[in-house]
């Protein structure tokens, strides 16, 4: 299923971290996290390339051009990677990672947002508002649902508990059946939605561009709680979630931790620059990158600053998590691996 919800707090590296390697991908990235396949990092760029990077060394394993631009994250389904094409006559291209060859191509409207992987295939939304589930074997469309006219979707669908959840810039939140694409419920939150929603334990967390973070019942679409800031111009990032906290960055540079049951604020941290990328909770820490080239580690419980690292670019994409490190994408072109600092005994 999809990579969300995020890993539990206990999993992942603990600070302090250091830069293990930096890779030049030659172009910028979309909002999604890089993909991991076996011992490789897969990164798509807005130049239309898919880069395969050795996880251990950061060396280039290969690169292939798929189109004019790739903005949303591809999906790795078995041994096939399906790439959404943001510009051009093709919508999707399926590439066999074992054979290093194209399996199939699908024509249609461009796909700006990423693909959510599901058993035997994937789900995506194109620029004309068509939500489609397809089979990885040959690209056959399993079902198609047409969103209301004028709806623009900027983030990939969320697949959770038998539902496909889509959010649009009109304020629409819609849950479709994963099996047949029928509407299970639909809601209008009266605020533009540009950040990916996250689901955890029957709660759907939705970030808005008007200073509001919502918790909705994933089965009904009813609002559980509504955390609203006084400043309605604040844009929330996609949140990170665990069994106690919902943590989101924002355009005002504040990282906020909300109680997952009530929406009350547990702690806040003021950073020097806007936080637009999705944070990550792992190893007892909260990791987040800023638009001012800084990468932070905060204590998950208190918000205390544990570490800060200056990078070679701003962070606009979600963080990739490995068993012993993090993969961070920085604009305009770098892929960075952060690993725990080695002790004297390990060197």
C-alpha cells in the first residue's frame, strides 16, 4: 500500500547525524519523498529523469529520461517503476527495473501529482480531474472517477483502509472505494488544499492554506477537531503523525505539535525560515528541513533543539527514511544522505 502513514516513533536513526554523501541530480524535485528499492535510492526530477543512486556510497547507478518533466513521485510496484509524466503526450511510463526496459506507456492528460501504489497496480489523478486505478501488468484502467469540473489536485492520492482519498485546491476532500472508485463520502473544508493528507488510526489529518489543520473521521468525513490559528494567511505543511502527536511545519517558520485526540498545541518551535516540507518522526526525534537551507532535529516530546545542519539548498520535499539514516532532497539539485555520527570505536 502507500508509504503513509509514517513509521512509528521508535523506528529510525537518532541524532546526532552527519552528511554521509551528496549526489547531484542536475534538477529539482517534487514534494514527495525519494523512493527506496533494494539497496538504491530512486529520485525523479523536473528535468524528466529518474536517477538510481547507490544507498551506501551515493554513487550513480544509472539515469533514464522519461519526458519533459516529472513532478510527482513514481511508484515502485514489484520490480516495475511507474513514472507520472507532467508534460508531453504521455501520462504514465512503466519501466522494468530488472530488464532495464520500458514495459508500457499510457497516453492521456498530464499527471502532476505522484502515484500511490496498491496491490497489483497504482492510483493517480491527472490534470483534467480523472482519478484512475490501473494494473501494473499492462496499464489497463481498472476504474475511473471524474472529479467536479475545475478541481485541481496538487498532491498524490492517499490510499488507506480500502479508500482512495483525494484533496483539491477548491477545498474538496473526497473518499473513493479502492475496489471500484465509487464515492464513499465527500466534504468541502472551505480552504484551498495543497498539502498531502495523512491518515492514522481512523483519523484523516488535512492541512490548509488558511491557518487551519483539520482532523476528520476517515470513514465518514466528519470533522473531529479543528485547530485554527489567528493568522489565516499561514500555510500548513503536510503533517507527521504518531499515536500521540500531529506535527506540522508552516509558512511562518513555526513547527507545531498538536495533541492527536484534541488538536490542542503541545509545543511550538520558531525556526528562521518557512517550513513547507513534511516533517518526519523517527527515533524519538522530529526532523524537518527549511526554505533557508537548514535541517533540524528536535526532541519529539518537548520540541527541544537537538541538532541543526546547514545544507546546500532549501528543503521542499518529504524526507526518505532508511534503517540507519535519512535521505533529504534539497533545491535546486542535490540528494543528501544523513547518517548517525560514528563513534571512535566505529571509525
